[in-house]
């Protein structure tokens, strides 16, 4: 249910945003960057009045910031986001393209969160076995 609400809310916000932007040309050649665009999408979705959704969006933004930082350390974030914004303004996506991009961003985020959740679950047989502790007094290290 959350994913559906998240996608629909973000498509609406992204659609309104792209419809409202002007047709200005970027100042330099900019390539589309899906992680930066997903960060823009998450920011648009963060305007929701639903507290739970805003909390999830914060995590999504941290996720995409981590991806951006891992791929391009020390990237000046504000100019990079402005360049993506200018690129989107020059060629605004159709409603169908925006919806597909939102779904891709959410699917990537949710997929990684599910993988992380699976790592945090105990094994099927119950709690993970604890390593055996050595019996008897601890031996002092051998002199050098």
C-alpha cells in the first residue's frame, strides 16, 4: 500500500513540477543522471502531508545521496542538481515517462531495502548460534 501511495503521490508532484517549469536551456552539456533525478523525485515526494511517507522519503533521499557519493565522490551537489533540473526543463518527460521514472526510483530503493532487511533477519531455525567461548582461564600472550 505504501509503495502505491508513494508512486502516485510522486507522479502527481513530479507531473505538476514538470508542467510548471519553463523552457530554459542548460548552460553546459549535461547527461541525464538517474540517481540525481531520483533524488529530485524523492524531494518532490517529500512535500507530502503524510508523516509516514515523509519519513520514508527521508530514507530514500539518504539512499540516493549515498549512491551519488559512492559513484562520484566530492560531487558539488547543488550545481549537479541544478544541471539536472535544467535538463528536465529543456525536455520535460511525458506523464508516462515520469511515472516510469518514479516507479524505477521507488523499485530500486525498495529492492535494496528488502535486501538489507533480509540480512538483518535471524536464520529460519531461530536465533543465530553463538560462537563457543573457550573454557578455563584465558592464557596470557607469550612473551616476545
